[in-house]
């Protein structure tokens, strides 16, 4: 297993270097999996793992009809910042699987159980998220994390709260990776803000089913970017 991780990490680095050098410019399509298998002389497994890491970082995305494409905006000097191990990508996948189970139900319960104090805290952090996404130099990481943490708090379910607190470190690390890739992409940041706002408004209106649906919509949109074709 350790050797497989080293191979996929090497391939990720080499693909990233090709992207930074302009060999694969923004919006261009990467070679197919089979072409990459032939190029690197490996099996499809490390190729898929390497693509998964780049996809989780927001450097590439999958589009309808198949294939991987370089995102329209890739931060400079990523090669120096690229220290993600395959285990991190796996942990992000597992965290997201847990989020799909936990967060829609948490939004449902929050709409039923939230107090005026919970609602005011959510209103403040939602406004902070809006301000962060307007700024050119802020990722919105802390506001995003706090938004979801406050929803869990509003459930008043001690087991849910305990789970969230124990996952805080991985949650923050995942957000740091994914949100950083949206800097400079105003449309994507606006859409992301609106998804959070819709969840908040449903909780404010004490509409549990709507809050649950809005949470599911948000998570499905995140999934399209991070884990399509993993």
C-alpha cells in the first residue's frame, strides 16, 4: 500500500508540473486514463488516485461526457505548496460521506430546535461568509466551518455536537484545500454563498424539510466538484 501511495503522489506532482508549465493550460482536457497509463507505465489504480488528489484540490474537474479538465483558475506556485498525501484524499472522501449522512438531518433538526441565540449566531456568520467571499484575499474557511458547526450546535443533540468537535481538524484542513481554489472565481463564490444562505433562511423560517433539501443540494454541488468519477 505504501508503495502505491508513492507512485500516485509522484504522478500527481508530474501532472501538476505539466499544468503549471502550460502543457495543459486552463480549461484544456487532460489525456485519458489509458493514455496516462501508457505515458507513466503504471496501472490504472495509481492514475485514478493521482487524479483524485488533483480533483480534491480543485486543480482539475470532471465534466459531463467524460474526461478531466484543468480548472479555469489555478493558483501559482502550487508545486511548492503540494504536500497532500493520498491518505489525505481518502480522509476527505470519508469525511464527505459522513457529511452527507449527518448534515441534512442536522439542518432538519436545527430548523425545529434552534433558539433565537442560535439564529443570531448563524446570521452573523452567514454575513461574515458573504464578506469573505467578496474579498479577493480571504478564503472564507473559518466562516464556512463555523456556519456548519453552528447548525450542529442548533440541533441540541450532544452526540452530533461531539462528532463535529472531534472532526474539526480534518474538516478545517479539507476546507482550507478546497476553498483556496475558489479565490478569484467570483461566480463560484457567489453560488457557494447562496447555498449557505438558503440553508440559513430555511432554518430561520422553521422549515425543517426545506432546510434538509437545501443542505442536500449544497452537498451534491460540492460532490460534483470533488468526487465525481472517483
